[in-house]
C-alpha cells in the first residue's frame, strides 16, 4: 500500500514554482552590493551560467523546510480524533499511518494529490487520480482536494471492506492489535509495517489521542491533551455529552431519551445532517419517536461471526433486522437476493454475513 516516494525535491510542485526561482534572487539582493555584483557578472559568462543556476537551485532547496513529525501531529491530530469519533478507527493508527505513508506530509504524493495514506484507485473509484510508480510502473492513486478528504476516505476505505471488518471488534485503545491486523488484512506488504506503526505511536505518544472524545480537547502533544473528561467502561466521554455511547457489532449507538431530536443528536456527536439517516438506513419521513436507539457511526457489512442467520418474526422488517445486527441494509438485500424495498415474511431465513 505504501507509495514508494523517491523523495524528489518538492520545489517542483506548482505551488512552489514562484518561490523556488525567485526567492534566491531576493537573497542575492540582500547581500552586500559588491558580492551581488560579482555573482551577477559570473552568471553572464558562459562558464558561469551553470554555476549560477546551480546556486539558485541550492539556495531554493535550502530554503524549503520539511514538516517535522511533531508539526504533522499538531496539524492533523484533531482530524484523526474526528475520524475516530465518526468511524471507529483509532486516532493513533490514523496518525501513524499518515506519518509513515506520507513521510510526515513531505512525500510528493501527499503534496501533489493530498493523498496521505497511499491509497490506490481500486475498482469503483470515480474521483480524480494521479499516476505514480509503485509496486508496478505508472499505478493509479487517488487524488483529493484536501488532506481532510484523504483522512475521511482512509476511514471509509477501512470500514467499507470486509477484510478489515474484524478490526472493528477491537477496542480503539488496542493500537498494537490494529497495527498487526492491518498487516494481516493486506493493507501493506512490508513485514515490518506493524512494528513501524507501533514505534511511531509509542515514540510520539499517539496512544493518548485514542482517549480523546472531543477534538477540541487537543492542544499539543506537549500539553495535557484531554481536558474535563471521565472514563466509563473503557470509553471516554466528555462531560458535555448527554448520551452514553454503547456498542453493537463494534458500532457506536445510543439509547434515545424523551425530548431527543435528530438535529440535537447530530450536534452532540458532531455529525452532518445526512449522517444519522444514512447510518441507520432510515426511510424518508421517519420520526425520532419511531426509534428506540440510533447508530452514531456507520454500520458494518456483516453481522458478528456468531450470527449467520435470522428467522423473521411477525411484524419484523429488513430495516429492523439491519438495526438489530448492525448490518447495512443494502448488504442484507444483496446476501438474500432481494431487490431494494422487497418485503419479507414471518419464517424467512435472512442471511447476515454472506450469500452462502
């Protein structure tokens, strides 16, 4: 998965062209007049042209500053926590992968395409793309409009593929389990990949991010990153939360209370207006009074391995079964060869994990 960045000088990216070629001239103008005069005279000789432009490149390259690991952490720590809250991927894993895959945001792929995780196009990708040499020549990588898009797509990439499903049975604080699981699921071919992630996490104490529930609690890694929080059953909840977060099939959900509204829950969990209806496969026009609980992160593609079949009882719908087992409704249609909106009957055996 990791893009083999040859670490070519970043001065040739579009955003840096002006800076690259004109900044050295500004340096020349700041030098004493006699030195500037002699340098310019040398430049206008045939032998001096090569020397002069070599100096321009050297000065430009020297003036370019790469991101340090700590700068990368400070820049994207909040985003990693937001993604953990939205998708269930540990913030420490997201950050360490971003640091490793993008060389702390200094790789050409991250600078030219905002791709911080080396994710290739794969079948079904309809967004922008960029072509780079990797395991094979001229491979297709995803191109994003921003680093935030890259972070969100990384979470969605892991959540939407069956081979990573077992990872979401792990606690978000089990970074070692996640690191080894990513390798086992085929995210990277490097046998040392888990150890590299774990080393980054422990060297920079990224595991602290896994205990943060509110991204605004993060200041810097040098300060206390979690303010005004308390621990409930291994899950960290800020004092501003109204609902206790529970888990079903590794997915976060909440029990509803009197006076709840879709808008209030979306605000409480920092969700966009469309996310709650989508996460819960709610039919158009559903009222919150019709629900007893709601998922606040996306459902899985499969039920837990202990649940392979469900026998339909009178009055049950496929949407109800989808909620009961934390499985996406469209996957249940697929596993059971049903068209969207199809009715089910009492006694039907509904497959929860595959077509078999």
